[in-house]
């Protein structure tokens, strides 16, 4: 079992292993709310409840659950059950659950501790790490959110056994991102079954960016490689294309436009798609509301070479030219 500390304003301890004892890792002296993916509850709910004394709120693992109406329902449930700011929130599920749980724990009584137990590969390597929370609005993905670092993240590789091939590919997209921005060694690991090492290498890459730029004002933005186009594709497809699939297309598009052809080649090797047959003008409408927009300019992440990316300030005209390449 590995323990990694993230040195941010509120430190996080990350535990990576197999068959982690939840009871030993979570503060049992306080009342707890368990926000759990309904599918995860069906598989692991009985075992989890034997280890935790918590009131339970089930999350439908669909992107539509990441809404302000869901947030209000959860906050009311917390108040009804008498939780205070000294109590804790525990999330168990994928990125939708960690995003929602992180957000409600950051605003309920002006903030309380949150523990994440991610159960998907994408949440293991990305969504549960770094303190970003978010919910969607009609204008785009993660339009509303906070920075709220978890107290602990318990990454148990046993949960990966229940994932289907599509869910594994979705997580691999974020692992490829870490390879393309800073850690090409991950390309030698990504198709192995050494999950503890793959997850550790991915997280250590992400931590380098988080610790140097906690609030996403500079270097940390590089972690958004592929995400500007990816989020627009998710929204335009009404989330039929999931996050990892969309980010992979976003990264491949950037690789094509900037002539770094190895990116598309490596993405194809994992079985992820590299093109999207969407209407560029409609994609542009979603990008207009992207968080990385500053006045009339956009900060996008572009490949500088294979294995290195940089922040690139551009305008609406060039963004549209890049978007045209989603179709090849």
C-alpha cells in the first residue's frame, strides 16, 4: 500500500492499494453522509455499510445529476439529518459523485471535510485528485464550482474489476493526457495490468502541477489539455460521448492541428476515437462560455512537442480553425 501527501493549503493524503480497510482510514468519531453511486451501492453497498456508520444518499451516475437542483436536494438532506460543519462527507463512485460531493461539502455550513473513495479509473487518476469540484448549467460543463481539497482519497484497485471496457478506456484517456504533457513513461505502462503503478505515476504527474499552482492560474492549466474541445463535445452530444472519449478527441484534434502526429497514433492504440462528426459552429457556441476565456482571448493548451505542452493564448478565429479539425 502506498501513501502520498499532496502539499496544498489543505493537505490531502492519498492511499493506493488493494482491499483498503475503510474503517481504519476514516474519522468515525463524527456523523457522516455517504454519497454513493447507485450502481456501486448495488455491488458494494452491504460491505460498505458494515464498515461505516453513515446516512446514505444515492447518486444516479448520469451527467444530468451534476445540477444545481441535485445540489439543493443533497444540502436539504444533510440539514434534515442534522449534519454540522464538524461532520464529514464521504463520496463513493466516479467523477460525477466526487464532483457533486466535493461541491456540497465545500458550501454546506461554509465547508466541511470530504473523503473520496473513487471506483472508476478516471476518478482514480483525475476527478478525485486536486480539489476541483463542479456542477453543470445549460451553458456548459462545470460552470459552477469551487476548490475544496479532500482530507483523504482511498484508491482501491479492486473496484476496477467491475468496470467494463468502455469505462477503462475512458480512464486511459486521462492517463494518456499525463503522458502527453509530462510523462511519456506512462505509454509503456498503459496497456499493462499494473494498476497500482499506473495510478501512482499518473497521480504523481498531476501533483507536480497542483502543488506549483493550486488555484489554476498558470501551470496547472496544462492539465486541461484536450478539455476545451472535449467539454464542448460532451455538451453537444448531450453526454452520449463520455468525458474520457471527448478528451481523447480533443487531444487528437490538437495533435493534428499542431503537427504532433504521435498523439493521435497513441490514442488509437487504446481503442479510443480520434474524430467527432459534430457541427463546428455549434461546438464553438459551447467554447464561448469556457472557463479559460479571458475577455476576447482564450487560454488553450497545445502540444509543443511529443511529451510537452504549453499554455497558448489565441483568439476566436483560430479556435474555430482548430475545431474544424475534429472531423480530421
